[in-house]
């Protein structure tokens, strides 16, 4: 079963809980493979998130599959660049216990590949939000 749920407001917890659409377990582990880092506990996740006051974000698509949530989302750290991200949450008893984030830094199509590809239609109010459709959470 797949459910696409988009919330309009933060639930007062962490940005991560907003992104996933489920609460975090107190002992949640958040993994960042690109940087080789792990953040342990919902409290420390909130502390890390607090260092990005200018960050705006919005969920594009959230798929809830049994005990897994997969979310496509967009954020801007305040510099105008849009990062396209995927977050995978593993759930136990309805709470996220392990989360893995993959971030896509903005990049341009290499010239050599341009003749072999087409542009992906990314309307600002669709799955991949533009800056005008991002909010502070």
C-alpha cells in the first residue's frame, strides 16, 4: 500500500519528523552516507537542524510502505540553490528508528550528455518544489 501524504505545518518536533510524516523514536539513528556520519537520538538531530536557520524545505512525495517511508523532498539552505533529496525511514511501532538521507547538490548537465537527454519537467508546485514553494519547518 502506498500513501502520498503532504503536511502543511510542522508537528513541533524536528524537521526530520516533518519530512517523514511520522514521529522519531528517542534513540533514532540518522545516517549521511555522503559524509560518513551518523547522528544518534532525536535530541541531537534537533540540535544539528538548529544550525540551519535559513533552511527552507518542502516534501514533494512521501511513500509509506509497511515499515518504511521513502520521501522525495527539496530544500534551500538560504543561498538560492535547490537540493533534491531522498530520505528513507525505517519504522518500528510507527516511529522512525533509522533514517538515511541522500542529498543531491545542484549541478548542470555535462555538454557531452545534452544531445542524449531531454529536460525533466519540474513545475515549482510539483514533486520538486521551487524556492517559492519552500517553507521554514
